[in-house]
C-alpha cells in the first residue's frame, strides 16, 4: 500500500486517551496504529449514517413499539421491530430519513443568526419609537421606503442553514417579536452585509444604555450593511 509520512503533535490529554483506548485492545496496538485506526473509524462514521443501539435502548424501543401498535401504527411498529431483532440497523435511517438524515446546527451559525436577528429586532423596534420627522430622516438617509425597513431574511439556496435557524428562533422559540411575520427568504445572499451590520451594532451598543436605537444609530447600522 502506498503510504506518505505525516507528522503531528498531540497534547498529553489526547495521548492519554489514545493510550487508554489501545491498552483495552487485545492486540495492544502501537500508538501509531491506534491513531490510524481511530482516524479511519472517525472518517467512516462521518461518511455514512450509522445506527448503534445499546441493550437498554433496545428495551426502550421495544416498549415504544408496543405503544406504537396501540396507536394504530402497526406497519411502522413491525418494521422497527424486525429491523432491531434481525440487526438491520442500517434500514432505520433509510426508512425514517427525517430523524437520522439531518446534521445538527453548527453552534457558530446559531450564534451568528442570533446576533443578526438581535440587530434587526432592535432596528425595527427603535424605528417604531421615532417621531415622524425622525422616521423620514431614516428613510431618506438610507434610501429605503417604510415597507423596506424590515428584516429581509436569508437566501434559501445559498444561506439555507442560517434561514432554517432563523425560522426556528422566530417561529418556534418566539424570540425577536419585532420581526416576527417577516418573509424570511430573501432570494438573494445577505449574510456578508449582515456581518458588517453586526459589527457596527456592537460598536454602537458598547456606548448605548439600552434605550431604543436613535435615528442616527439606525442609519449608521443600515448603511454599513451596503456591501
């Protein structure tokens, strides 16, 4: 097999975990063999959806199968029971793709969406507190109509993860009331502009005592996002 030399540095905590794992193996592999095996195992899990069930989980599923039959979902119950008893665990994510086929949200994306929605929530709420003259100033200086002073959303094609997180935060968690009801699909990329707006908002917030955003603040934030 064609191999390539590759060196890496690991901290003591990782090395201890590797040594603990290899000492539990009957063949007592070397550190290098252990690292190769663990890397291959990790990459294999990343490449395919694997369902593994402990004995306790099988018992719980057995009880749930009984409840499933009582609720007139006998076909699903029979399928799950046969897959478990005959070891066809691979069939579960095929049959129930909605449960197994979705990767968890990236925490960095969640925090980023939260920051963006906070900015727009404060813009919309702050604008609602302005006088008529101040509102007109905001519209004139940002070149927007009153209808355009709303959260545009995220692009459903290229910013799909951010869009889904925003929908869940607004529609399911009930957060950011000022922008609830918005059409969250912008149909055009918006993320780059939002990132600049977040930076400008945080700069303003560092000197702002929590009152509604002033007209000058709203203008500054909205215009910063025109990238």
